């Protein structure tokens, strides 16, 4: 099945992301209140997609973000470059008292019946200070950008970050790039920024400039509760995808995952996509049973594989399977970004197993 998206065939950058860079503190399966040591992972919902598409799939990617000139910024920048992502920064100086800071995310992995817990310290975050006019979009897009990606986590940080997202999307569309938006609704991030009603308003405005939506959430519809698609099953998710497509008729594709959580370490996983060009047909992957090592970043892993497939000229079905397989593999690694190879992703997408590779 052809996907019908008019993706530019070439460009200096295959995918450009706009978003916040963060570092995640991970004590493993130990709850933070009892932790004595932790690992540091560099992350960011929008960055993860660019990092995955570069490191696993071998395309040219970039991230437009805020950077702070202090050791935490140096740590994050090193990982950005190590993943092969071109950095495009607005740089801030750190005053040692008030910041600005690179945000910190805290997340233990949970175990069995004890689910993972995520909380944040995004006080005085540099990315929240980003605003329209901070990036020279005509110069950035001048060499050609095939795909532009951003998400709801970045848009949640401040009014100016949401406005910058729209400015970037307008520039991307003018330059001929495909534009995607990952809904990534996080209640904790919107709680002090207008709540669900404000998120609905901001997301609806941003989606007006998008071609592709990654993920769906019934918070977009005021008469519903939050996240019922994941609480009530696959059929509810299918209904929500169709409803989202009807509500935003300009959208060309919607892709989402369904995760049934049996325990912190055992999930059932599948992926779905709606493609406007194919008489609004919905396609689905099979179900896959996952043994989870670290679930953080798996959604971004799905987005990366799906977008790569479309950029690489794969059919819609194959792009969906690549996203499904790569997202599954992400759950087997520590950290938020990929350690998979393209051969591993393709083998799993084709129905491969965990048998030893000799």
C-alpha cells in the first residue's frame, strides 16, 4: 500500500526535530526514596526520534533546542553528537543560582506489580525560554529538510514554546517538508499550565499545521475523560483514531501504539495506522508479547521506525511494522534511545525471534 505522502526525495537533513533536551536519572528497579546510585540517560521526546533515525536507521538528522553552557549541558551535547544528530542550539549561560537549567527527569523502572514512576524537575528550564525568532528557519531549511517533527512535551513547557512550534511548522510547510506532531500529553506537565483544557487548545492549534499525527488521546475531545483509549482496549483506540481523523480532515496519516500492561515487565504490544490516501483504511500489526527491561522511549522508538519507513519509500504496512519492531526493541535496552541495528529491526518486523544470532 502506498502511503501517499509527498515527501521530498532529497535534502541536506532527512529529519529535523524541535524540542527540549533533558537528562534522565535512573536508579533501575530501586525506588528513588531508597536509591543510593543511578545512571544518567540523555533524552527528550523529540530528540529521541532524531537520535534513533540517525543511529539505527542511518539517516541525517538534526535537533533545534536550547543548550546551557555548564557541565550538564556538556554531558547532554556529547550524547547528541554521539548519536549522530546535528545540534542547532540557542545557548544560554548558567548563573549558578537561578539557572537556566537543562531539565531533569527522574524515572525508576518498577518491577512486576510495581509500575514505573516518572517525575520531573523542569524549574527554570532553558527550553521553556525558547520563543519565536530564536532560530533562523529560512537558513536551516535552505539546504532542504525532508521531514520536520515536534511534540506535545515541548509544547507543554511554555506559551512561547508552543508558539515556536507553530512558527517552525509554518517554515517547514513553506519549505515543502512533511510535518509530524507527537501528541505526548503529560498531565503532570500541564497541571500548572492550564490543565487539560489548555492542552486541548494548544494541541488543536498546532495540529492545524501538521500532516501526520503520532499517537492519539481522547483529551482532544472535551466530553471524554483522559487516555481511555489505553484503558479500554484496542477497539476504543481504533474508534479514537477514526474520530481524530474526522476532527482534523487535513491530516494525511495517524499512527499509534496499543499497549496492554500485564506487569511492569510484561506488555502486549501492537501498532496501528490510518492512511488518508488509501480510502481512510486502517492497518494493524500483529500482537507481540514483550518482556520489558526499560519501557521509557519505546513510543519514540515506534515513531522513529515508522517515520524512517516512510522516508525510505517503504509501503505504509512495512513502515508500520518497522515502527512496531523498533519500539519493541527499545524496551530491551537501558535508556531512552536506540541500541538496535537496522538488521535487527527488519528481522523482527518480518517475524523474527529471539533465537541466538551466530
